């Protein structure tokens, strides 16, 4: 994984542009640059954690705000037919950005199991 100042840190600071979908006090959601489904966005918390393990060490209120933000972002994306939320975590899951992020995937029927 990359160093501590990741591309998502830079997007959150506004140093790199993004196609913003949803934002509130807890989260920022933007479209993925390399979409894996007709609708593909990522949701990052506004407090830094490298992965879901570190996220769980943050205050429960903050984790709850992050989870609610993921659902609100999915609603904003208009995924009435359903969607998948994925946290790639660690090297076996091919996490490539060391800033925790939920992928929201939808807009088609999604295969299971994933690759
Ligand atoms: P991971 O592989 O860590 O689970 O997911 C990282 C995701 O970030 C990938 O789906 C990748 O396409 C996306 N990504 C990487 N760099 C950028 C960027 O600069 N802008 C946006 N919008 N997405 C990015």
C-alpha cells in the first residue's frame, strides 16, 4: 500500500478534484475513477483510518456517522434495485489505498461470489 498521505487524503483536502456524490460532517463520497460497475463510488470518513480495523478504534459516534453516510450516499446514487458495499482490507483483498473506503457498487445485477 502507499504511504500515509494517500490520494484520498489529497482529495479530502481538495488538492485533487473528484466527482463528488455526497458529503456531510462525517463522510465524503465520490465516483471511482476506474468504475467496476455502471455505478461505482467510494465513501471515505473525514477522520483518517487506514482500514476497517483502525476505523473501529475511532469513537462509536463517528463510526455510526460513517455508516449512515454510506447509506445516504447510496440513496443519492439512486440505487433502488440494491447495491453492494465492499471494504477491501489488506493485501489479499488488494486494498490499494491506505485510507479506509467503502466501495458502493450497483446499477446491474452483481455476481456472487466476487472474484
Ligand atoms: P482499493 O483497491 O483500495 O479497494 O480501492 C481504491 C479505489 O480507488 C480503486 O477502485 C481506484 O479506482 C480508486 N482510485 C484510485 N485513485 C483514484 C483517484 O484519484 N480518484 C478517484 N475518484 N478514485 C481513485
